[in-house]
């Protein structure tokens, strides 16, 4: 093998190794980007699940005093409604639970069932 052929083979091998090295660097960069994206996605999901408050629904009996209205009771007991619930739904739920057609049926001396929400214990 002549010196010229040897140099040519050496250059070709050197170019091949450089291309392989560039390929492996690019592959490593893609793997790193995917790894970071996965970590970010998992941390965002974990943070959003921590931020969502878990509520427990409970019930209580309320004695209706003179001058009490259903709207007043809704404002008093609907302080912490879970996400996706609103006071109108809460109002309708109280009417339904107490078999009332409308709020005019509430009278002083009555007992009505009212749902309320508390933070669920994380056991």
C-alpha cells in the first residue's frame, strides 16, 4: 500500500469517525431534550394535582330562624365550593334535597338539610 493510499484511507476513517461522533452528539441532545420535557411534564402534572383541593361533602341540619332566606343560607354555607360548582347549583341542590319547589317554602322553625364541603384528610 502506498503512502497516498494510506493517507486517503486515514482521511476517510477520520471523516467517518467525525460523522459518527456528530451523530452520537445529536442523538444525545435529542435524548436530553426528551428527558427534560418528560421531567417538566411530570412536575407540572404533580403541581396541578397538588393544587387541586380535595373536598369531602358533608351534610348538616339547619334551624331556620325568623328572617332567614335560602339565599342567606347559601351565602353562609357555600364559602368553599369545589372547582366546577357554583352557588346556583348549590341553591338548587338544597331545594332538591329538602323537596321544595321553590325558596318560598322556607319558614321560621323549619329544619333544612344543607350540604357543605371540607378539605378531605390526606391519609
